[in-house]
C-alpha cells in the first residue's frame, strides 16, 4: 500500500466553484492532509521561470480539467493541459512538472 497520495486541486474554494492551483499530500495511514504548494487565492496565474530550470518559485497556474500523473521514483507530479490561468489566461497546451523534492513537507 502507498504511504501518500498527491492531489492538485483545481475547482473549489469555500464551496464556490473556482479555479485553484494548490497541491496537497494525503497520508493514508492516519488520514491527514498537508498543503504542499500553490495559492490560497482563486484564479492565480502561474509562475514558470526559465524553461528547463527547476525552481521553488515555479507554480502551475489555476486550471480546471488537467490530466496528471505522479512519478513516485522521481517524486514528480506531471500536469498537462486544462483550461485556466497561465501567462495567456486561456486553454493550457503545456506540460508542467512539479518536483516534490523542491517542496517543503
């Protein structure tokens, strides 16, 4: 059994449907949630820095309906697509990698 699951939430704030960009970790053995990264505000634009350079300040923009998967060996969350707030405020056609090695847990 896995110890953790990761969730990139994308559409609820105070029971209102809105676009978010927060990343959470769920620990299965004691059912606890830990905020990993992202904003506590809706409709936040992403911060992407320099292409190909990992940084703790890089954060995906708020979006809905991205496709995502987690690489447990490299501790990376991969996100593709969705609609929401990027530097263009439009549909997302990009791949984003969130390295959990750079986040505080």
